[in-house]
């Protein structure tokens, strides 16, 4: 529970730090996303009150940008790059394999809450195409056959 | 200052970092210390060298030996052989082709020889986290010259005469932009750097920010002086964590040195820079949308006029330039507009950085003078198409651009030549495609991107691009109808003419250019229900040939039990049951399954 309170305290601090800043809503939402892993409605309400803007404005911004998520994501977020360079080198098949291995569709999280599958925008590592990221770790020059072994590593941890 | 007899440059760009260059640096430092060389040899983490294909890349000076695809276990050998005994480790040196003699240094590699690095001049050369190295390479000299010897009008005039055009996409003359912003009267103006590099497959701006962040800061200060702005904002993608970190370090160092802040060079000019992060919205690369995002709102564009130079960020006159554009500014000031204007073609001056990717041997970043033939970029620098496949097209300009077929390989690349053939420069992404890529599917891919990224404000873009995508999806699934091509063309023309911002106005380009050059592929999909590139799954037929050994692997993997046959006898696929998932072909160890 203390952990829970710490998060809200951290959010309050972020709001205090940015209150006077021009265009504070984006940086505050970004900080909130980092603190909570997502920006659920109660967090949006706190931000709206703290910055003196309407909840509809906060919700409008939070739903506009793909980086903000209203629901919590899995422990491991697997993002397969669907940038052009990766796509022409077959990243769609890598993504399909990942979905079938985990039994979810793109954008969904596995029932145990461990893995979320995403199709990401260009990661800029085009020299390693096709590329996938699991949290901060990058896997390059992938084929669909590589997926089970990579997942096994995370499943075991 | 300590003098070192050798320098080990390790690429710290995103590509090489992804393949483990940070671990290499640690290992080098450990091994160098272990061998007692730490006062003689210095390890430097630089920005991107450009040849990402060969990453992680390590260059050892003074020889300039170019090591490629280095693994942590290779480090010990480089230290004990090269650094300790002075013997180049030949088997780790970059090789252009497996059967060729081995090349040693940067200058004699085909990938680098035709290049001319202006915007990338310091990338892969200096430590981007050390302002002293930037200053040693004439850094902040241009700012000093501007503030102490030139009037704002002279600065604008110099940039105008250089012929520099915006490198972010549209190619508007930079000097003109500065002139407009300078002409606006206001108590506060802003200088904004657009580092929201969203085109898939383009990563030159990221490389400049990662490899040479001070050049952008210096150029923003110069621009700020020219237009009369005291504050600058850099709007950078949150997906670029290394770039963001290095920008933060650079801004702090510049403030410490008094190169940002109050009274710079004692000239009375104040200028400071702040970073704002994007949050994953492609449309924010559009300047009015970008400004809304910095203001903390939804990144939706608005009609122009008023142009940002009149009413922009926080309703004040604002000038927005792209990263690569800015990276050219300090040199234009130092070496003069005549020098810059002597490079390139009549209407496109200087160089352009391209991100080569897709079906090409040397993926990476290349910088060439404007007017370089496309063929040179793809074959001389890029090393051609891997696997003996045939070149089919190169896609430039990202989701706003088009596909260029083999017939135009000899055009000299500049803003106008690319527009003339239905593509555009865009930010410089160049994705090469071979015979296995289906052009209808590529058009579908880009429309999928724009539909997803459309902000939804104007109807042509929100609804029109979705209708186009639906038609394309039908076509690649074998449900195309007579008249689909005409419907696509009509929608495309309407969207181009009526969408609010650049995203919508250019969204139909990938469809129009593939229709222009690869119409036969569309017709094959629609009329014959056939994909000439054998790419579109739904249009393929899988067959088992007599290479089959009857191992039963395919029958076991088939999710719909469409494959039958006895052990050690040839198997068969029931076409009526087959869902064309391709699992059997992937599983077959004998190459007995073909698609046609």
C-alpha cells in the first residue's frame, strides 16, 4: 500500500514542478505514464485538478497519443517494428508468429498479464531489420523461427 | 590535456547500441587497463558511422582500421594484438565481399568513397557527450562570428544565398523562412527544431542528434539571433532515448560554457533551449500540429495562413527547422554561402543524407551531393541487392512519397527530379524492394500507416484514406473488383486537393505512384486473382512436389488438416481446405513445398 501512496505522492510532486510551465500537460502525462505504467481515469482526474484544466482536455490528449495507455500493460512489452525497412524484410511474419505463440492479437496482453504484443513504428534500427524490442532489449535480424526461443527465455524468468 | 597514441572509436548510435556496443566499450576499457595501456589508448563512444549493416563498428586510430560486427569476445584479441603488438586483426576487419581482398580503412571502402559528409561531418568522429571535442572541430565558431561580426540581416542573407532548402520534406528555402520570421514584430519569438522524425525507415535526424547534438544547438542560436528569438524548443520523438539524453547533456554543457543563456559572447544576445518530447503521433511532424503538441494539446494541425512566422507557438512568431537543415548552418556561416552553393544541382544545393534500408546489402546512412544518380546510391554505395535478386523499386519520401521503378535508376536525385516522377525527397528514407515485394501490398502498408496516424480533424483524410485502405485490403485478399483502380484514383485526387495538412494531402502518393508504374500488378490481383510477386498469402496456392520424402512434418503442422499422405510417401494438399498460412512450407526440410 505504501508503494501505492508513493506513486500518488510522486505524481503530486510532478504536478507541483510543472504547474507554472507553459504547455505542462504533455510532460506531466509522460511522467504519470512512467510512474503508473499507464494513465487511468483517476490519474487523469488528479492531473486535471492539479493543472487547472478540464478532465475532457486531459482525456483528449491522453487518447490522442499512442504512447499513453489507459490500461496497464504486461510485464514484458514485445514491440515488433512495422517500419518500412522491417516490413519489406518480413516483420509481419515475425509479428504473426509472436501473436500465435502467445495466443493474443496485436495490442492485447496475455491473460496472466506477462506479455503485451504491439506493432511499433520505426525504431530506427533499420540495419538490423526485422527488429523486435522486449522492454528495452533489442532483437535484430529475426525470422519467425527465432520467436519461441526468445519467448522461452522470458517465460522462464 | 593527456595525449594518447591510439584511439578506439566505438559506435554508440542506436543501431550499434542495439547490437551491444555498450558492452564492447566496457570490455575495451577493462582489457586496456588490464594490459596497462590506459594512459596510452583512449576509448571514445561516438555517434553513428553510417554503415549500420556492419555493426557494431569499431575504428582504431591512427591507422583507421575498420572492424565490423565485433562481439565482446573479439575485444580481447584486438587489444592484445592490435593495441599491444601493433598487428591488425585481419579476420575481424570489414570486408566488402567475402571473396575480395580485405579493406582496412574508412577511405577505401566503397560505401564511403562517393560520400560527402557535411551534415554528418562530426558523426562517428567526436564524442557527442563532450563539448570540448565539438569546439576542437570549430564548434561554436560560427555562432561567435555571427554574434560579433554580423548583423541579423547579413546572417539571413548568407543563408538565402547558400540556397539551403528544408531537409524535412517540402524543401522550402530556409533563408526565406528566416526572413519571414524576422519581419514579424513581437515582444517574444521562438526558434523551434523539428526532431519528430516519423517517416518509417528514416533515421538521419536521430543520428545527427546522437552524434553531433551541439551542431543543432549552435544553429538554433544562430537562427534565434537572425530572427530575433530568445527561446528555442527542440521537439524530439520519445522513441529516441539516446538522442534525448545526449541533447540534455549538450544543453547543460553549453549553458555551463556560457554558449547558451544570457549575454552570449558578451554580445548582449540571450538565447536558451528547452526540450519537449513527443508521444508517438506521426502528424506532429507537421509544423502547426507540432506547435499544438508543445503547447500541451492534441497534435492537430490548423489551416495556414496564419503561418507560424506570423502566429506560431504560444501565438508568437515562430520559425521551425528540421534537424538536418540546422546541422548545415554552422558550416554555411564559416565557409560561406558560395562554397555551399557550389555543391549540388541548380535548384538543390548542398548534400542530402539518405537512410538506405530494405533489400540492400549495405543498410545505413549515406550523405551525397544533391544530383547524385540514384544508381550510384543503390549499387556503388549500397552494394546492390542481396541474394542475387532483381531490383524492383525504391521507395522515397516515406508515407508521403512514392515508389521509383528501375527505369528511373539513372535520374540525378534532387527535390525537383523526385517530384517530377511522382515521388518526393521527404526526409530521405530510401527503402529498396526486390522482386519478392508486392507493390499493391506496399501501397496497402502505407495507407494502413496513414489511416492509423490520421488525426481525424478533417474528413478527406479521416474517411477518405480509410476507404482507400478498404479497397486495397480487398485487392490483396483476392476480392478486388472491376472499377477498383478508378475508385482509388478518384479518391486519391479528391484527398490530395482537399485535406487540411501535408499528411492528408500526400497520403495518396504511395497508391498513385504504384498505380503509375506497377498498374499490371494491380490488374493481376483484380482480374486474375494472382500476386505476381508471390507475396499476398490469400492469392497463393501451395503445392507439394516430388521432392517430398513423406516425413509427415507438414501434415502435423497444418492447422486445418488439409495435408494427407502416408509415411514415406508423397503428400498432397487439399486446396479447398488450405487456408494458405504457409506453415507447411516453413516446416518442410526438403524444399518440397512451392507456392505459385
